């Protein structure tokens, strides 16, 4: 009776260790948001904690990627042909807009 119990416990430990190793093996990813024609594409991006978002301005005019929650993130002016990036460490939804063009809105979902 003890032998089957030991085998079950060992099997659970092996499975648990394998799942944990898979979670730790994931490397952070860099996602790209294109800024063009006074729009952010994609307008809603879902990422994992620790991932980085890179905004690339392909428009002919400068733009910003500025969180609607003060102090969260602010790219400052991203000139045409330039880029800016930041890493998201905590889960949540982060709405942002362009300070120069308030109708340009998008969000980052971290989960």
C-alpha cells in the first residue's frame, strides 16, 4: 500500500516541477506598436508581465505614447522614424493616448 502512494507522490512532484520549469523558461518578448496615419496599431495589445512594448513612429509627424494614468509611462515626443520602448512588469490594463492628438487612443493589457 505504501508503494502506490509513493509512486503517486513522485508523479505529482515530477508533473509539478515540469509545469514550473515551463513557466520559468518563458523569456520576455518585445511587441511592436506602429504609429502611423494618426493611429496606434494594434489599438489593444495583450502581453505578459515582463514583456516590452516598442512604439515605432512611421508617421510624418511626432506623436507620444502617454498613459492616461499620470506617472505610469510617457514616451515624450517620438519623432518621425524614431521609436521608444518600455517594459511592463505588473498586470493590469494601461490606457494611453497621444498628447498631441488626443483622439489617438489605445491600451496595453498585461496578464
